[in-house]
């Protein structure tokens, strides 16, 4: 799979099982995904291996919360 970078687009909601990221009604599946972002790797490398999956989930939650807040601020000046 191609690594995620600023030029890669992922279409949410795709039912195609060949996609690395699949967003369904109540869940998301990520498989065979390679992320080559130094900041992300450095952050997760400093976390115990058995806690990395939960740390990644928390990072996604925080990132989504921040992105939603930014979007809200820009939509309502």
C-alpha cells in the first residue's frame, strides 16, 4: 500500500475491501496501512508496544476533535 502523505486522498465510506481505510456506519477498519510521518513514528516509538494501539486511537480522537473545532471556527467567523 502507498504511504499516507499530504498528496494521498482516502475516500471515506468506500465499500471496496481493497482500501486500507474503510469507514462503515459505526466502525472503521484500517489494514495494511503504512504511515511514513516522522512525528507520528517518534511519538508512538516512545510508548510501550502493548499500549501503542490505544495511543494511536487517542491521537486520532484528539486530532479529529481539533479538526472539527477548527472547521467550526472557520464556518462561523
